[in-house]
């Protein structure tokens, strides 16, 4: 599941996030990783589909993200689902924490990738959960857009 991205090499993408949530703002954050986690990410073995981020004691933590153990690791190999600290500026943390507490928004990881300098980054989305009727409306709109493109291609 290793793909090329404009910002570098993408490791993992949470494709259901934009289906389940209406993303209003995005933030790029660094991830505090151990050595074997970086090696496992470079192999492309990560899953952020069930993960989320939360604020604890003035810090943002990535919870439930799965990074496989490194195959050639030793006894100091990492735990696959350990909480990982996200590296953001203090102003960004305060803005995110305020939005989560006041507006009831959720911090959802959208993708993990390596930037041009080779650093592991995560794209976080500050999002509001969609209701079932919103999801149905999105599906109708997507189908209509596809149908429009087909019609333009055939008759246009």
C-alpha cells in the first residue's frame, strides 16, 4: 500500500475519515517515534483506520494507530498500538483543544507520510461527525458527478 504523494512518500491513508467526518481544518504534525517504528514505517506497514487523536495535559496524542513490529527488531522492538506523542506548536495545540472542548469536534488522522526531508509526518483533520443523511447526500452527489462526466464525454 505504498503510494507516491506530492509531499513525499505516503505510508498510510485513512480513506473512511472523509466519508465519516466533515473535515473543516487540517494540521501537519510530527510524530515522536522509536527507531524500529521508523523502520517499520519505511516498509509501509501502518494502519490508521481505527485511530484518533486526543488532547491530554496540553499535549496531543495519537491513540490506537497500528505500526507493525519491525521484522528484524530485537528485544527493544516497539509495541504496535502504543500511544504516540504528536509534535505541534503551542498555538496549534491550544486552537485544537478549544475546538474539541467548545464545538465538540474530533481530531482524525488522515494520512501518514514522509516529507521531502525524510521526516515522518501525520496529517490531522479537525472534523465534525456526519449524520447518515449527510453521507447519503455525498453518495448522491458523487454519483451525479460521475454521470455528468460520462454524459460530457459521450456527447460533449
